[in-house]
C-alpha cells in the first residue's frame, strides 16, 4: 500500500521518470508474488507425481490433488487484464525444477511410510519424466 501512495505522490508532483521506476518495481513485486504462488502449487503437484512414480500406484485423492494444483497454477499464471501469461512453458519448467527438491523432501516422508531419505528416493525416480508430466498437466499445448 505504501508503494501506491508513493506512486500517487510522484505522479502528483509530475515526476514521471521516478513514477515509471516505481511502476516497474510494482510489476516485479506482483510477478514475484505470482511465481511464489505457482511454486507453492507446483510443490503439491510434484509431491503427488513423485509418490505415484515411486509407489507405482495412485489414489483418487492424489489424482484430484494433481488436477487441482494444475488448475490453480493455470489460474495464477493467467494475466487476465493484459492477456497472456506470467510464465511461458520454459519459465514454468524452471519453476517446477525449483519446486522439485522441496516436493521430494516432503514425498520422502510419505513414500513407503517414510522409509527413504530424499537422496535414496531420488535414486529411484526419473526426475525429468516427473517434470515433463507436471508441465503437461499445467500447459498441455507445450508438449
């Protein structure tokens, strides 16, 4: 809120260059917030994809969680007023890669009742296949 008041003050004083800098900062803050939200949902999505691959099974709950997480990511990534997306498929892939390790850590507590530490679990997985599958849920046309 303080940033908006500062922007208003800059505009009222006619300091357009400083106001434009402030607008760019606000845009970056907004984008960072969107990416953070996307990464949070990506962790949940990846957690269940990791569990599916590691245990070679799925549950209705996992399937619904995967779909819901993908829908939330799609929603958060959509630029409604400006049209388009915050992140393109390559940037989404990077966000998924950043969310992978925290998802793996969480999955290590659940797969085989917590029998494996994250490194042991990682050795049993095809990381790229999981990331590709996650991206396909989020951005089907990217495949």
